[in-house]
C-alpha cells in the first residue's frame, strides 16, 4: 500500500501529472522501457519521476509474461514509496481466488483449478513456486493484491480496470463492504457472480457482457470458445448497457477485445489479440 499517511486519492490529487499504465501481464522489460520513456529513473531501487509525476497502474500485472515477480516487485515498491497507485485487475482477483479454499466445498478453491484456469495462470505459478523463498513471497503478494482498490475517482478523472458502471460501483461504495486490510470474506462472496457483490466486482474488473445468439460464438486468443462478448460500455449509445448477461438483439456487436477478426463456419469469429485493447465494431453476418 501507499505510505500509511497518504491516501491514494490524495497522492494523485497532489501529483504534478499522472501516467496511466494498463495491463502489463508479467512483461517487465517493456514496463521498464516505458517508465524510462515517460521520464522515470530508478533511484535506490524505486522508479521515481524527478518532476513529481505519479504512475497509476490499472491492474493485470500478472500472467502470460516471463517476469511476473519482477513486475509485481517494481509496481509494489513504487506504490509503497508513494510513487504510484495500483488498482486491482481481474487477474489479481483470479490469483486471490485461485489460492483461497472454498468454505462451502471442502477440497475446492474459489477459482476452479480447471485446465483452462491453470493454463491462464501457469506463468505466475511457475515463478512463484520455483523455490521456498518465492512461495513465501507469493503469500505476501497475494495479500497485497487483495488490498488493492477497485477504482479511483478524482475531479476530472475516473479510473477502473475494465468498466465504470455507476450502479455496480454504488454497491461497493459502502465503507463497510471493502474496509480493512483483511477482506477475505468479501473476496469469498465476490467469487459468486450470482450474488450482488460478486456481480458488481465481476462487471467492474471484467466488463459487462452480453449473450450471443445461439448460432454465434468466437474463439479467444487461447482457443477457448466464448458464447458471451464484452460490450463497449462507454459513449452515448452504450452508456447504460451495463447489465451482465443481456441477450444480443441485433447483429451489430461492439467489442473491446480486439480489432481483427475472420468469419468461419458456423459463424465462429476468431478475434486475434491486439497489442492494446481497442474499441471496434464487428458486424456478424448470418448466412441464410
């Protein structure tokens, strides 16, 4: 966390500028190049900006890349030194749930240890299980993940990992909901997206989704077939469409997970991963 006497909102409000940095996913070298390009220098092991700028990380520090521990150490040291604020992403919450026992089902975890979920998390697990010291570090970093704020709201700036949904943020705005350093009971409830708190966290950290027509699906970058798609929730037309699981009524779909696609029988859309998440429109053509 930031120094005990510095609130994240106060830290950013007093900054001489804010550099917003999105999904890093375990790629330390590109992060360090970016920090250098933005004018940060490593001083006593911590990246700082000589002009008083602060970094705002939007979460998803881990998974996929080869340097998960390095990324977490870099960002966490900046946060704890008062040089940055870091929000929780869905991959941080996934890691917390993956490690937590399900109190309702002995022998299971809050995030199922399926082949799909293990595959998404394997880069993180390999690093943090490499030696006893790494496993001890994992416990500390998971506790830090669980303490991260879900959003930041300042005059003229709102930041969240995936979706700024006022209704869902209101559900979580009660200080009693997310108060205190130990929020294990909150994260247990957040694992159940069928409950109000779980749905709210899911939408904020993953985005609002709609069900696709029965004959339409797409494969994500890992080859998993998806029957729901994330909406472009920002902008006038889609601003109020933040209810999870709404059926798709039209053939036009707004997506924020890529910009390149191809149609293949039977109406399977393969979305190739974009380097950055860009909003695009994908018109699904139904064969007669």
